[in-house]
């Protein structure tokens, strides 16, 4: 099964829908709004003058939001449609940015540049079958003492919804629409993998990255069915009356 071709086709289709959605609010971004959330803004901190690599950047809203804060940004995504839209958006916003169409695992061969920061966020890791290869990509892309900032959806809510928590060699293959309000109802095949947080951290450590912090958040900045209004303007999912972790972050430094 060529999971790269399957997922590329799905994300090419999704991109054409996403750029027109209020969920992503491209018009708001062009008028000066940021797409970045408080979690990553606080975790990453000041970026002015720093080189920042955004892996799995979709069509570049977060990448360009970092550029607005002064970072020298490079965004990478598997979807050629997403990269085309990202380049167009950069021109419309009059922001300097580099965008590269590449599979994460091939990125180091495509771009040998080293970065101060590697940023990965929200729904990225489930598309990758091998976290060790992902962590190697991150490590090779970082300068000595460079930082990885990962902000990701917590897998615990998927467990409550019936998905396995622990990793499996067999991927989840499903046909589904997209998550924006303007979904046309069209479905596309997608291939994903579950990754427990321990696998994420261990992969980074194995690649030569020292973990500096790990945080969990009882809310998500994004709404999904079943969520209720929660703290910090986000949304919570309750289990027996208690908020479960919905987002986690990892910060590490290249040794």
C-alpha cells in the first residue's frame, strides 16, 4: 500500500476546501490575525531573527504567522496543492518564506539547511508510520543546541472513542470527509497510525535530543463533537465529570 500517494491525494483535496473555510479564516490572517494558539506561542517564545522549520505545514498559515513574528521560516508538506497555496498566501501577505513539497522522511536529502527551531503541531504525527525516522529528520535538521517544539493532540481522547492507544504495525485505513464547516461531503481514503506519547519521547531521545519539558493540557483550542466550553477559551472533553488531557507539548534540545 502506497500510503504516501493515498494521503497526498487526500490532502490535495482537503486543501482546496480548507483555504475557503471559516475554520482557517484566510481573510482574517491577511488582515493581520495570527493562526497560532496560546499554547505554542508560550511554549516556543520569541522567534525574531531565528530560523524555523515547520514540518507538515499544510498550506502555511502557522508558518507565515511565525514569519510575522520575525522568524526566517521554511514550511514543508507532502501535498503539492498545499505548498502551492502556501506560496500564494505568502505573496498575498507580503511575507518572506520558503515552502518545499516533500515527504518528511526525504526532507534532509532535499534541504540540508540547519535550523534554530523545528516546529510540529496538531495532528501531524498520526500520518507517519515510523517515529524513529521522524525524530532523525528533526535531529538532522537542527543546529547544535537547536530546539524541537512539538504541540500535538493527546491520544487519550482517541482511546475513549474506541481507538487503540498503543502503537501497531497495522495502520488505520478509512474513508472520511474533512473537519471544516464547509465540507462538501466528499470522502477520501486516508492512512494513519496511533503513537503513544512514550514512543514520541523515546524516538527524540534516541535521535540525540535532550528533553527539556513535557506538558499536558486539559483543553484543546479546536472544537470536536462532544467537547464543551473549557478554560483559556478552549474546549474540554469530560470523562466521569473530569477533564481529560487533549493536547501535549514536548520541548527538546539537540545535543
